[in-house]
């Protein structure tokens, strides 16, 4: 009976994690540049059950009584990097990536992040930044200076 509970518990943990991933995907459905995720599960390795209830000449002999699968486990979370829909915003500072790749941005502490959200703006110092104020970097990891020039 306890073995069945272990299988049920592993299934519940897996379903809870899957529901969390689906909820996150739904919550971010309108987030620009968001990439959905999928939870991948796999079965635990089967366990061979045996006992020594069979006696020959007074000695317990091992006999296999079957196998048990203790349930499923979370293998990995896979991100869907397929191309999303590109929408024309008619803003000179909004960009989209067609195909593979990410924009590199740097926060105020110097940490680098990657995003596909190309809704940028020019800050008061003339640099291209994200909506959170992170600096958008060029291929040399330097902030992109626009000044008061037009962007093309």
C-alpha cells in the first residue's frame, strides 16, 4: 500500500509543477518577447522486488516476485525558442529579432541579461535602454549611444 502512495505522491508533485509552468505561460501571454516553457517528465527506473521466502534444504533462496515503478519525476523544463509574431509599432526605437538571437542588456550593477523584448527607448543621456532602464549593448558589450539622432 505504501508503494502505491509513493507513486501517487510523485505524480502529484509532477502535476503541480506542470500546472505552475502552464500558469506562468498564461500569465505571460501578453509579455513582449516571452518564450513559453514545457515541463518534460520521465519515469523513475523500475525496481525489482524479491524475497527469500522460498527455502531449499533449510536455506532461504532469493526469488523475484515482480517489478515496481515508483512513478514519474521532472526531467527538465524546455523553453520554446520558435519565432513569435512580429508587430509593427511604428516606433523608431522598437526592434525585433527575426530568427535566432537575443539583445544583450546590462543593469545598473553591471549584470548582463539576454532578452528578445525589443521595446526600447532613448534615455535622457542619449543611450538606448529597455523599459526597465537597462542599457542595450552593442556587439562589443558597450552601451548604444543614439544622442538626439534618428534611429534606423
